[in-house]
C-alpha cells in the first residue's frame, strides 16, 4: 500500500493535475471577488479600485428585507434542528458507545443524501397536500428538516466520545439523571452542539433550492434575491453581495472552529 502511494506521488503529472484542479475550483471565485471592487458599471472592464458597490448593495431596501428573512429563517431552523437533535441523539446513542439505532441514523441522514431538488419537491407536495401556508414559516420548517442531519451528526459523534467512567462516578455519588445531564453530559456535548449549530446555520443561510421550492410571496431569501439579480444581469453590485455572503459563511466557520477548538482544549487540560 505504501509503495502504491509513493508511486502515485511520483507520477509526473500528479502535481500539475492538482494545481489545475485548484485553479478550476478557485479561479471563478477569485474573479468575482476582484470585480466586486471594480469602479466600472460592468464586470468585463477593470476601471480602478472602489468600495462603493458594497455601499450600494447594503443600502438596497429589497436586499435588506431578503437579508432579514434569511437571518430569521437560519436562526429559527438552527434552533429547532439543535433542539430536536439533542434528545434524538440521547435517545439513540449511549454516551461512550459506538452503536446506535441504524434505522434512525439512516432516517435522519436522508435529507443529507437525497438531492435537494427532491427534498424541495417533497416538502412542497406535503405542504400543498395538508394545505399548510405559513409564509415564512414554511421555509423555516423545510430548512429545519434539511438541516437536521447537520446538527444531529456532530452531536452524536461527540456523545460517543464521552467517557462512561465519568457518568459511573456521578452515579456512585448519587447524582440524579437531571443533575448528571445538566452538569456532565451537556457541558461535554457543547463542542458538538456548537459545531452542529454552525453547520446548520451555514447550510440554511446558503440554501437556495429548498427555499425556492417552498417560498411564498414575501418570503424571498438572500440566495433567491441573488438568483433573481443574476437572471437579469451580472453587475458589480451582485459581485459585492456575493462577497458579503461568502464572508459571512467563512466567518461562521471560523467562529465554529475557534469555539470548538477552545472548548476541546479546555476539557483536555482539565480546566
């Protein structure tokens, strides 16, 4: 196996293919980031550096409304998915144990492995069948379903890593089940809860297909608004808006990484 790996790394075109792959992935992103700072009204000619398009984008009333809708939906879906994931994880996985109910894990993971368009059509059909029309509430419910595995899996992973000896020691000290959960299990689960919440928020914040399928009038989210702008014309304002969305997502990922890493280091040092 090691010999095969060495032969692969010595393949003369391996490095070139890797570089080309990264160029293919990141060149389009680099272009729209660059032209978000373009002083020209078009995205085909560079006319100098400016920040005015960010001001134009942020002063757009329709954009502000779409942004507020997106944040409200993302926060609501994140809270609901985490609140559903914690009891679901505790019900299906014992702390420190690797086994869980495989059927439940498969059920929760369905939105993760099912194409988004299928999830969107299924939810739209379900809402139509039962006559549910809650406006923005339909998007929140749909996003909760879609974000559930992203919140559930990190919590389950963290729950499996808890040392059963700690819980047995709490039992020896006659701790109640509630005290054991509140003082031991929940603090140990916080890194998983934080990671799951951040992942769920990012997935909801960036989601377009499911939102597009179930949204009603007045429920336009930021990805839907960007899509509507892109259908008419690609402008520096659209590039600036895309950069803002990307920066928010990267910032959330950074916060999740720093927070989770800090908690794990504190636990590892015993503080």
